[in-house]
């Protein structure tokens, strides 16, 4: 699962890649005259920058209304879904004792139901109960170490989406130590909430982005779709893009191996050392963080009707041990859901 809480240095690194490596919008699609027809709202929530564009000028009262919708939505997300908020509803579930049945909000149950769908589509790779194992690996990697097999297996016993139970407004879990981390989907879900609420308020031409996750409604002021492109590593020229994408009433999310990584040096033979670079997404099938190579999946962008779905599927695409495996899985998804599209690339692809 992708980590939600970022330090300032990590955030700087993330946005360097987010805007100059994966998804770029304004450089591709806006002229100075167009800017005058757009109303921009931007800020930072839960240490992550957001940017919202309304496709026409707004009055002062309309700006106040939009600002309130944005503020209220982020407050709701922080109060319900943010595991880093010790008083959030999700944190309360993480502190729950095994077998204790509690009531949960309709909002949280809706996200859990959507998560359940993504767990199924991911063939078990997307597992929000992975948090204890993720914490174990992160602690050791930050010390330049690998956790022991015994420690990994001990923590792994607490992992499993089938160990939590919810429905009809109730929730319970099988083990005390089960921890939920919805960070691999909650960011996209927040983008969906923002978009839906602004649309319901009458703003039908929208571009909503939070931490690189994007959803659009309607069209650009120029009477065309909202445009983004997926760039190559170190090359932000749209003419050299991997893909140029037109968005109208669609969402796109990206996951990559570039956000946070650890290089671990291990002895190989008598005098030789081998360095393995792990990154921040953990594979619940193999119980290890994924490894950065030139051939493995480096970045996955997913186009879908909802940003939460795109978010979860993009995270899943990185969890395959090879780009070929990821493509085979993505082909099955797009066969069953033709409204979904994938761009899955390796570091070799990004440097072509």
C-alpha cells in the first residue's frame, strides 16, 4: 500500500516526480487567455498539495461556496479515513479488540465495500491489512537491515482481508493486531468526493487533483476534453510523451517506484557485495517490498470512471514481479471492464 504521511523532504521528492515525470496538465493544455477563464483553488491538506480548476470565472460568493465544499470534504476525509489521525474512525477500528462489534459510518462502509471490490480484482495483491508488515520492513530498511524470516512470518499471521468483517453498519475483526491502511485508495476516493460534491453544486466543468490523482467532469473552457500526458523520465516535452490522454468525466491515478526507496548492500561471495533497492510498495503475496530494476514495473497509470478505482488498480499493477505479469493481469481487467485503461511501463520504457 502507498504510504499516506510524508515528511517535507519526502513530499518535495514526490512532487518533483509527480509533476515532472508522470502527469502534467497545465504545461500541455493552458494558454494565458485560457487562464482567465479558469478559477483555480489550491492548497495543502494532510501534507499533500491539491489543485482544483473550475471551467469558468466565479463570483465572490461562488468562490466562498467552493472553498467551503473543499474544506468540509477534506475535514471529513481526515476525520474518517486518515490512519495518521489518532482520532479518526479508521484509527478507532485499528485499536479495536478482536471480536468486538462496533457501528461504523455509512461513509466508511462505502469505502470498505469499494476496497473489497479492488481486493477481488487484484487477485489478493491489494490488501489494506498489510500495515503491520509494512511497518516492520520500513523500520529495518531505514536501519539498512532486512527483517528476519521469523519476524516476517510472525507479523504475516495478522494479515488478511478475510480477517475483517463488515456490513449493515457493523464491523469486527478476528485478531487484535489487524491494522487497516486505506492509503492506497483513500486519496483517490477523496478526489471523487470533491468532484461529485462540486458537480452537485452546479460546477459541471471541473479538474480536481490531489497528490497526482486526477478526476475531471465536463470539458475545458476551450470546448475540448481536459488534457494530460505521461512523460518520460527526465523529459517533460509533450512531443516525447509516452501517452497523451483526453479526460472527460474520467479519472486517472498513477503509482510508481520513485516515491521512497532504500538501497541495501549485502555480501555476495567472499569479497563481493550486491546492492538491492527496495521501494515503498509491499507485496502481500511474497511478504517483501518490491525491488527497483530496469525491467520491472516502474510506473502504472490507470484510467477509470472513479479515481478510487484508478488509485487501487494503479497500486496493484506495481505489485507484479515482472512487467509481463502486470500486462497479463491488466488485459483481464480491461477485457471485463473496457472503460478502464492501463499504461504500465518499466524504467527502460521511460528512458527510451
